């Protein structure tokens, strides 16, 4: 074995100490510089939450900073920012900016969040730094909703399923269904299944996600029943949310609901012989069987279609429908105000937003 000079021995000893310290901090040991790839920003709570605009509540976002081995990192500096205009929320300090430091469990919470009373979707931007250097970012999406929409929204929020735009569907199927358990053509199905023309899906006690071709994503509420054809969902009963209409539509009786924009987000709920249509974001159109526009529904508003003897150009089976739009209070350009009195919680799972 070759003998080391005292200078080289001292240098080797200092490097070993440096590597040990960086290892304890969960940091890379290369040149001693921090790297964003050595960290993970996990959204623990608040993703996909729907908030009552009347009660001004909002779901407090919680993130966890993890090292490359997914162990919590204490002492990281976390900044939360909400939009300066439009739909959004304010923090306990009354501003759109809040900062915190992660605790021993690597967790940081934006306490006292309350929405600004403007209906619509918004993003809470999260930026994390450690030892003065930026190490990662995350986006937490929430939506402020009026009472008229909240009535049908409790079970139609965001279970952690792949986005429609990311789904790869076989060419020979209409789409796929993803859920804890549902009935497909009367047979119990534990997790997922391919959908074909005429497939009948019945949800049980939990929502089920349906992904169709052309980036169409739907969420079926509990105890709902639908059948499928090309780019179409036929609702028998229950409630369905189109999280992303894409090139698809959903219908009941002689009416069809579609999004004016591909990314329009809307709800359809069936009660008796009436159909309630609500827009969360983007405009919706209700069409009759000949393709004529019966009603255009703006974001944050609801239209109810019920059996009536007054002709309106649309029909559910034999009865003809009249159209009634729910009256909503307005702020600025017709922004809807109303609420549940409680924030509506999303179906949440920890979501990693970095490698």
C-alpha cells in the first residue's frame, strides 16, 4: 500500500467528512451544489379541491419536501402564490403570497387560505428552495364553485387517475373505465375494463373515471348508469361530470350536452324526468336531436330542463321540455356567488410533482 502525504491525507479526510454531511442532508455529494433532481415536491393535500364561494372557504394546501430517497427534508423554504386577479384565494395574511419552512416531517402548510369569492378554476404555485438555492416547483389546482354547482359536486371531484391527454387507448375500443368497483354489463368489475359500443356501466358506492378517444375524460358519480357509443355517453340516471369534453358529448333522452371548448368542464345530473346541466369552466351547449342549440350555459351557471307542455324545440322521449336557468348573483362580469357553507374536499392521494 502506498503511503499518503500529510497534505493528501488531510484533503481525503475533509472530503470524507463533506460526503458524510451531504449524505445526512440527503444532498448529492458531487461538487457540493444542490440539484433539483435530488428533491421531490409531493402535494399531500389540497389538489383538486372545490371551494364554496359564499362561505369563502378553501382547502389549505400541504406539501412535503423529500430527498432523492423520499425521506423528509426539514428546513426547506416553501413559497405559495395564488393569482392576482380572477378566481383565486388569499392566505391568512390577506395577500396572494405565503411562505413557510418545512418541519421535521418535511411538511409545509399554507394556513388560513380562503377563496376570493370569484367562481372558477385557479392554480396555487409552489416554489421550494433549500440552503438558498431553488430545488423544485409544484402546481396545486383548485376551483371556486357556486351553490348551484356544489349541490351535485360532492362525489364528482378528482380521484387520482391518468389525465385523458396522457391515456393510451387501444384503437379497437371506445374507451376504458377506471374505478374501485363497478358493474359492466351486469358483471362486477374490480378495477378497470375496456368499453365497446353498447357497453352498460353502473357505478356502485364510488365514482368511476371513463376515458374515451380524442382526449375525452368523464367522471361518473356513485349509483349512476350509462351506456356508450362512438364519442358519446348516454346517461340513464345519476350524475356525470365531463372534466374534459374533447370531441365527445353526453346525452339524456333527446338532449345532448357538449363543451364549446375542448377543455370545458361541466356536470349533468338526472332527477326524475328532469336534467340539470352546470358549467364549472368553459361554455356548454345543450342540443336537441336535430343539432339545434337549445341553450348555452356560461361558466358558474346552471340550466334545468324539465317536462312541460310548453314547446321549446327539445324533447325527452314524448314530453317536451322548457328551459329554466338558475338565477345567480353576479360580481364583475356575471361571476356566480353562492355556496355550500363548507369547502368541498377532493378525493386526494399524495402526488409527486418532480422526478
